[in-house]
């Protein structure tokens, strides 16, 4: 069966011996399949192939129609920020700790990727958030979040005050260590540690999870994924805060700054083998009881 994807990019986690071995095996497999290969700088150190040009991850979308990430969920999140807007699907090979997103095991790589390349796969369209930081009439930053947007104190563990509106309607004034606004994908990340629920990727919802709220009645809530969420960093806060996107991009905020969070117009296209099961992933990663 011919390959559905003609040009594939390899994106690798750095400074990991196990990633080195997996990338070399992956590169050999893709060459056997006859696809064009592009590699990032880390993957280039793992292979010796002049026919596999090295391309910066930020520009790789112009030369590939599938990205394969070798690493953990953090590596996949970083790559997703360069691929989502350009409709490039992603496959993850797990060389991290948990691997909720990078679910293909290295020992199953040839079988699972062979199916994906031939078009026999399951495609998940994961909701992505768009976050805009504004100060008065000025827009300071705009970026995408696959997992979450977190607002918290900048330098010290300190309670802050946030005012939240949903679709223009006042929700509350929250006093807490911070607030997590999460996609269903992010529900198994920081939001889960904060006491939020696990949400199936197909559920059309956005989660708001307070971090250590001062008032114990402030509990996580879920709103429609099409909601517009506005978070104002209160003028009562004495110190600057931080808006963190997927734990990787951080922007300082001051009193009066507003973060507007909405669903992005494009999803993360995550490809999985046909045998993939979200509930099986939960059982394995969270050490739940296995099926009898």
C-alpha cells in the first residue's frame, strides 16, 4: 500500500540517549518506506543522511505533511505551536515520562507508524485555545494553548486576585494562588493536579480550575468551548503576575491587564493507531485497575 504522507518531519527531544536510538531507528524506517525526510537540529545529530535536510521547527510546516515527535508531551506541545495553524498533523512516539499525547511506544513504532503512513489511523481533533493579553487598548501578546493558560504570581508563592467574566457576564472575584484555563487535552496535566476533572478529548468544554482558592467553595467549573473567557489581573495585586501558556511561554502581567481566552479556529490534528483508546491510556498512565 502506498504512503499517504510523502514528506515527514522528525522533531526530537534534546539531551536524551534513548531519544537518540529511537530517532535513528525511525529515520531508517522512513527511508525504507521511501518518504522524504526533514529533521530538526536535534534529530540531525542522531542520523547521518545528507538527503534529510535540517529545517528549523518553526519553518518545517512549509516542507512536510506530517510531523513525528520523539519525546514526551512537552516536546509535542512545543512542536504543536508551529504546526497547528498550518494544518499539519502530528504523531507522538513516547520517550518521556507519562506520554498522554505521545502514546506510540518505541517497540511498536514500526507496526503503528506503518499503519499511519498507509492511511490506517484514528485522527483526533483536539481543541486549541487562543489567548490575547491586552493592556488598555494595546494588545501585548497573542498565542495558542494546547493544554492550558495559567495566571499566577510571578516571583513568589502568593495569593492574587482575579476577576473573571464568561461571555461578558461577571463570574467572580477569585482570591487564590492562580487560575488554570484548560482544554480537555490539558485536563490530564496541571488542571488534574489542581483538582479538576478528567475530560474526554471529544467533550466540547473549557475548564476553569482555581489553584488553592482562599474560599473553599470556589470549585472547578466547565463552560462551553465556544465561550469567551476574560480574566483581569486585579489592580489590588501589589506585585506583577505571570500568564503562562502550556508551561512554555510566559508573559508578565500587571494590575488591570486582561487575558481574553477563546477557542482557536483550528484544532491540533493528533494521529493515533487504530488500536488507540483514551480510556486505556488513562488506565496505563494513572495506574488504574486493568481490564479483567
